[in-house]
């Protein structure tokens, strides 16, 4: 395999330093605590860590309101401790991606403070201003129901400033060459400290021209992505950008570039949203359409496939009827919904803690074309706290044990309340209990990650769908380098018998070798197979001739 495309074989794990592990007992997670958990992450099979923002911040938006791009928030440790953490990752063969949040800064950032005080300062041009409130100030709001405008009056500057997100996050004018140079400087700084790339926040907003009228007629500057990618290649040949770009499939290639000269990775929001309507309706049709719609991509590019992230489950791409179907199934109470478009729950409570459905969901994610991205706590089925505001309900501290505050901190004042009531309380759901249980969800997840690494066809091969005549069944095949695998998923709560044909290198009889159990499938006449799928069942098969098992056992 090509080493420069390491991200195609990665298993990515997203975490917030603030809520992962507190070592000094002040109630806030830190890099020292995270270092103590690296062996756990390595043992689970994780290859790449994605760190949410850890730079100095007022923390009004979970750290996405950055006040200094070149430091570490003192609550998490020092820059020296970050370097020590990077060395510890290197020793374990773990790569690190960090959030690159350059669409906006905190309003407490020194750049903005100088910009508002001094109209002659160079930083004045680093932000977007208007002497009058634009008529379209209510257009393009990112957080409906919470945010009222994209323009806010600043009494010091005596002008309005533009902000795509909250009012305390003024947008940078990313079309300004000086701002672009500063973004490259920020990237170069962290690359020099050993990171392997960046998860870039809000990419469509970063590359869009900003100001009055921008919301109605967005003009994307796609060449900016080429500039960022070229800089990565010059500084660190195999560094990447994993882009948060919730865009329509017909614009995907504008982000990747026709020959892969722009972005290396993007999250597949199209597939993510249609996966949930498929699960809610027990119908694979919308998911198949979404996978096909995002098929075309350069060889060097890769999708990041995920189930839940640190934001709401955005359902904005679905029709109103489809969105309501997902709401009814996974978030029927209005307090479970957010911004009129999404669900703010973690996956386990969305699926009512049903182990069968949880396994089905993650089996689907691991077998989608691309690289799997997990979120901290996914591996133990963590829950949420709907009493917390907006998206904080799904950002509670990691649950390590039955000790006070889930073993996250010895302080009686954690940065975020731990879940201590109900079925998902840390007394019931934690790492320590599940590590000792061979049949726990954690141990199941470890086995699935191990097997996913042994099936490179998913990341590198070409996929096709096998006809089953049952819309509740998804049958997906990958072919790569004369190898082939087949994955079956039953989206329904009823058992289903599935019959289908399999061809492989002209073999007259083609056996299906079960990768997860000893239940292999022998062919009937004409290489037809019959598999009985239990409710919410899944199968991972390797396709081979009758002598495949013998070859495998003696190799």
C-alpha cells in the first residue's frame, strides 16, 4: 500500500481534551490525563486521534472560540506537555489531527480587540465590517432559534461586524491575503510540532466570500483549498485536511479537486443523513442512492464515515417527511431536537440502548466506502444529558469507572456534569466494567476494529450493490486486487431470508467465508446463496473458491 495515503487505512477517534481525563484534579481534562489513556486507545485499535480545540479560549462554544492559535489553554497544560503528548503518540504509532478553526476567532482574540479599537490597524481588514446593518442580516443563520442575526453592532468600532456563527465569534475575512498567510503560519506551527494534519472546521464558510449579500449568493474560492493542500505537501508530504463540508454531492469534486489536488478527506454528510432515514424506515433505498451519489472521487481522496459527532445530527438534506420519520424514530420529544433540523442525542439513547441495533449501526459505518470516524464514548455506548443546553448534552465527560465522577476527575466540580442518573449513568456504563466483560460492547467494538483493518478492500476497492429484491436488506460488495468481500445488513426488526448470486474469478462454486463467526455459506446451483438474517443482523463475508478455507488455514 502507498504510505502517503495512510488515511485510507486509518481508524479515527475524536475526543475533547477537556472532557476525556483529568490528571491534576482540577475538574478539567488535560494532556497528562490523555497521555495516561493512550495505551487504552492503542489497544482498542485506534490509529489516529482527532483533538477538538485545545487552544486558549473563553470556552463559550466548547473551545471553538479561539483566542490564541499558537498556544495551549492553561487548563489543559502547557505547550511543553503537548509536545510530550505528541512524543508519546509517536512511540505508539498514533497519528494526531487537530481542529483548524479559522473561519472566525473569539471576540476576545487580540486581533479583534485591536481591530475594533483602531480603524487604521491592519487587523481591521482581517474582519468583515459594515457601517450600516445589511438588509440580509437575518439570512444564512447557522443556529435557528438561538441566533437572530449574522451582523452585530460593536460600540467601540461603531460598525457592524459579520459572524456566521454566534455573535462572540467574528468572522475572519479569509479572502484577505494577509489572513491567508496567517492561516498557513498556524498550520506550519502545528505541523512542526508533529501533527499529521487538520480537521478543518466549517470549510464552505471559510472559502466563501463574506459580507453583505454573501448568504444569498455564496461565492466559493475553491483555489484556497489548493493553496492549503500545496502548503501541506511542501511542509509535510503526507499531512492531510479532513474537511467538515456539509455540501451537496454535485459539489464534492470542487472540494476534492478533479485530480485530488485540493482536499484529501471530507466527512460524508450525505450518506450519514440517509443512513438514519434508512434505519428509521427499514429501507436501504435512500442509503444506496446516497452512496452512489457520492461515488465519484479522485483515487487519492477519501470519505470520512461517521454516525454521530460533537454537533447535532443534521438532517437538513432530507425531505420534510423523511426528517419527521427520523424524528419520530430517534428524537420524538422536542427537547431532543435542535435548530429545527437535527437531533442532539448520542447514538445509544437514540436507538433505545438496543444492542442489536447499535451493532448494526456500527457494522454499517465500518463497511461504508471510506475511513471510519468514532467519537469518544462510542465504544461503550455512552448516553446524553438533555438537561444541558444545546449540543452540550452529548459532550459530557468520558466514563471510565464507578469511581466518583466516572473516574474522569477527583474534583467535585467537573467542567461538565457527568451522567449519574438513569440507564446510561457512569455506575452502569463505563470502561472498567466493560473491559472485564468478554461480551461487552467495548470488546465487540475492539474485535470489529481489528477485523475492519483486515479488510482493506473497503478503503481501496470499488463497490457494487448485490440485488436481493428486499429493500430492507443492504448487500454491498467490494473488489480490490483480485480479492472480494460482501457485507449484508438487515435493517428490519424481523428475520429475513436473503437469496443472491455471487461471481468470483469464474469459479463454478464460490464459498462465502464468514469473517465474524464460523457460519460460512456454501453455494447452491449457479453460485446462488441463501442466508437467514436475524432481526437487525449483519454478515461480513470474504468471497473465495471452495479451496479458500484450506489456503487460509495453511497460509
